[in-house]
């Protein structure tokens, strides 16, 4: 899925109560040396605003695990993950070989993990809150805790 107006800076929208998603966001924060990525939980008003700005009118059509909004549109599932990895530079950009795998297969594996993520990794009662040094990278940092 790609649609809508480009985002000036790539925004990663993630499931704020998913432990796997939260660990992935922390990993991205630690490995995004150029601080290209911004973040917001999918449960936030900030995420809804980003998606509306990108032309997404029905938020129910998106997966509930990860969405990337960048200059080229809205990306979901394995495509979002591969695009995010490519933005991190070497050695993470080596993950580009994942593009050789047919999207249907990539998305099937991605969806399988996403479907079982709460059982395997657990879930939080409230959405992740950024540490003070990461607050500026979170579009929803000022929103009430959900």
C-alpha cells in the first residue's frame, strides 16, 4: 500500500502496547545514527494525523503492528520493515536482499509473527513513553498515556 502526500521526515508508526514493537523501536533509536526516523504509536492522535496527511482515510485497512510513512507514501508489513532497514545504512542496508523474496511470502512471514507477537513477547498495559533524550523523536510525546 502506498498513498498520499509525502512526509518530510520518515515516520515509523508502531503498536505502542506490543513488547516486540517497543523493543524494535528502541533498537531503531539506538541504530539510527543520523536520526532520520520519527516515531508515534499507532494508538495516538499523532499517528492518525500523519496518516490523514498521507491520504489514508480508513485507518482500519492498515495493519496494527508497523507502518512507515515517508516521502514515497505509506508502507506496511515487510515492505515497511525493509524500507526502514535500508534507511539505517551499512551494515543494516544489507537487508536489501530481502527484496528478492516475493512480497506475498515476505508478508506471510511478517503477518504470522505479527499475529502471534502478544503471545510470544507479551504486551504492556499502556503505550511506550520515550526517555527524555528521545522525546523529540516522538510525535506523540506530549499526548496522555493510553
